[in-house]
C-alpha cells in the first residue's frame, strides 16, 4: 500500500452503470451472478439503515458475514461508511472471537446469524459490560427461542431482517420497538411486499404463500434463464414461503422448495426447529425431509445437545412428545439423529461462493464486458 499513489481519480459513472456482481450462495442450485447498479448501492444505504438500524457516527460495527456476501457488504462496509462510523474487521469471527472483539474494540453494532447469537448468549454477562447496543440477525430464520435467549442474556432486543443477494440487502425488518417473536417484521420503507399464490394473486391474512417484493432494488441475473422465474410482472419472487398476519407482520415459514410434504401435509422445517429449540436440552438442530415409501417424506431432525445429556432413545422420545405439545402433532420429527455439531451455515456459503468464482474465472465465455452508458 505504501508504494501506491496517495490520490485517486474518480471514474465518471452513470447511476445505471454496473457497480458490483454479487454471487448467490448456491444453496438452492448453481450459484448465480447478480448485477447491481451504482444507484442500487446508494438505495440500500437510504432504506433499511436509516429507518431501522439508525447508526451514529460514533458507532463501531463488527460481525461475522464476509464482505463478499451482501449481508456483510452492507453491514460492515456500506452502512458504517454512510454515516462516518468505523468497522472492526476480524480475521476470524467465531462466536468466541466476536465476543472478544466486542470487548477489545468497544463495538456497538453487531451483525451475525442466529446460530452465533445462541452460542454468544453464554457470555451474556461479559457483553453487558460492553457498549454493544444494536444486534442484527439475518442470513437464516431467527427462532423466537433465540430472540428470547439473547434478550435474557444481554438485555438487547434483536433486530431481525430478510434480504437476498438478488435484492442486495434487507427489505423486511423491524426495529427493537416494533419486533414481534417469530415475525421477520414489515416491509422496509421504500419496498412493497405481499404473499401470493401460484398464480401471483395475494392470499388472505394467515395463509401461506410465496413472498413477492418490489422496490428500488431488484434481481438482475447475469445471462441466466432463471431471471424469468424470479421476476414476474415487476415483482421479485424470492423463493421464500411466508404468511402475513392481520397487522401486516411477515412470518417466515420455509424456502418454497424446502417445504416438507408428509402424508399430504405441508410442514415448514423452521417451525419444527423452533419447537425443538424451546427444549432446555437442545443446543442446536436442523430439520429436513427424507424419502419415505409410505408418507412420501418423513420429518427428520438432527439435534445437538447441551453438554451433560446422553444421546439415548428415551431422550429422542422425550423430544418428539415435546414437539407434539408445542406445534400441531403431525409435524413432530418421526426420526431424530443426535450429532456432535451442525455444518456451519457460513462455511457452506463460502464454499459455494468460491466454486462460483472458480467457474467464472476458468470459463472465458462467461467473463462479462460492460459498455459504458450515459
């Protein structure tokens, strides 16, 4: 860096020139490159941060998402820069390292995923002694049990939100004063959202359907036929199943392609996971559908226990009965497998992102060129 000149000449760009290519994580198929203009980057800085996060120039940001993901790009670079705040960039950001970093650097705003918040809650007493004041959860569904655990441990209400690489950042959220357990929130000012059926028509309050969003940002895949299914009639179909209540709060159910269909019933895995997480012996869990000749699919849960509990069939039966009493009985996991750990969500995303870049670099036919537009 010392060998480089100390001045930089700005490039004369247009608002609708491509600013970044952001890659999806590939968790639902082959990763896709999404194109975002300069005006898109400015738009996300004007929408969610100012209305929900409300950062200050003296804030110190910290978090776990890499800046190659749009969650990290906004939370650790764009949003602090917009207000003149600073950011702590950790080489590694495990839950333990995040707590240590918050203490060492006096971080006030935290960005990470629900699984990290569950782990960090064990050091709630340490965090209460720091200036931490805002905690943002995204990247995966936030269980009500995790929200309650974090509030009890730290005294801080989590700010939940859903975004997408295709939309660049968060478009449904709620600040601490307006949060509701289990709800993602309401559309961020600047965006519209609704829940629709297979024909694109809005469904009644309380009914599960496909999430549709429109606003100042939107999906532009780079040379990908999947663009036609993501954007329809000006609405972005994110691939998430949601319901909206009578008060306009949006509740995440599942990815539309991850809904478990067992014996004719539609079962959202996050709902079963949330029920399991309410049990005091469960530290983490993941729920999937597995093939079954009789029922089509079975609900199977992979469970990580808190230390000191044995992985025995009696406990599996106890967890099954607990879920039956917490949600509709037909949703209980008919198979439970105890595991030592779940695959880190961030590691799966990072591997998919690296693969996407490798494919782009190795295939000259996929290297894009953009003519300058005025």
